[in-house]
């Protein structure tokens, strides 16, 4: 009888262990899968890196800190390194998740290596008289790239980078215009660091963006972009915006960035520390001391 009572008392704990993949969280908030380090996308770490790493050094760095995906931004001096970057990512188990802008050499290499990264392209801001004219002009501008990326089997992400083309409703309108033409692979890549004007209406912006989101890049957020780039956890609005994101049910890819002249590894680690600090508060748990960035 004593053994029976002991087993009955143990059963809830055993259930919790199985339900949580062997982790007895016992009420602690589970970190959503897309916020776990192995699923995050490293962004703005190629031209933005004080150490000016080589492809091999960059891949080793990402592996060392537990990031398995990278969105590749570049400048002219990086073009000769495109193939080495692909090879080093494969060697170190890093996913070549996305490619910034367009370059024929890269597109040829994607075909050669049977790669299908997202292609991120700034959405245009046409000079036209009416909203409808602007949407139509933007769709016409983007259609050749939509056609080409569809042929390559790559998703095309309209990227917010300020101006008319960076506004959530305009991004959605252009994206839907391209989808109406049969380009169902077109979506949106939204960056918090280019969206400070939508801090106050983030919930509404997310609502209209969410069906089209290919990736969402996070950033520490202060009003008036003061300063524009911050580690996660250092901004005034990070927790409320992150909670809105999690509560929305968004399960797609999420990126963290350097986008400074600092050491990319140090800034990625800052973001990982800040994100961990924030996620522990999502269930209302009082904040621990803020990380030292």
C-alpha cells in the first residue's frame, strides 16, 4: 500500500517529464522553439564585424555559440568569397538561410549547390500619384525578381528598409499583388530596427504582417530609435513587443543581429543573453538582474 501511494504521488512528475521531453519545468515558461538558439538566424554579421572574419572563421564562430542559421549580407569585397561561404557553412552544419539583395554569381552558385535560401530585397517606394499607382508600380518593379526566384525555388522576402515600402500595410499590399500574379513564394521580412515608428501599434502591425512573414528580425527597441541598434533586453519596449509576438502564435523564423562595427560574436552573445533574460519574464516572472552587455 505504501508503494502504491508513493507511485501515485510520483505520477504527476512523471507526466510532466514526458510532456516536456524529459525536462521538468514545473510551471516555468517554456521557451518557444523559434526563440531557441539553434533555430535563430544570425543577421548583419558579414560587413558588420570588427574582426572582419573569413568565411571559415564566421562559420566556426556561429557553431561555437550555438547558432545554426545565417542570413548573408555582403559588400563588393565579399563577392569572391561567395562559394567559400557556402562550403564552410556546409562543413560546419550552418544553414545558408537567406541572401541579401541579388547577385548573379550567388544565384548561379545556389543552382550549383542546390541551395534554396530566402532572397531578401528592399521593397521599393515608387513615386506615383495614388496609393493604387504606387502598389502597381512596386509590383511591376519586383515581378522580374519574383519570376527568377520562383524558378530557383527560393522564397522572395520583401524587406522593410524605411520609406513607403517599409510600411507594414504597403508591404502587405505589394506582397498580395505579387501573389495575385501567381508568385505564392513571395513574403515579407520585417525588421524591428527599421520599424521604430510602429512600436506603439506593434500588435496591429503584426496582425496584418503575420500571414506573410518569412522572417522577423529582433532588436532592442527604444522610442524614436534612440539609439537605433540595441541588444535585446536593453530597450524599453523589448519585453512588451516580444510578449505580443509570442501571444500572436507566430512560429516562423526569427533573427538576431549585429549591425554595428563591434565584434559580431560579442554582439550575438549579447542578444542571446538578452533574449534569455526576456523569455524568462514572459509568464510574469519578475525580472532577474539585467545582463551585462
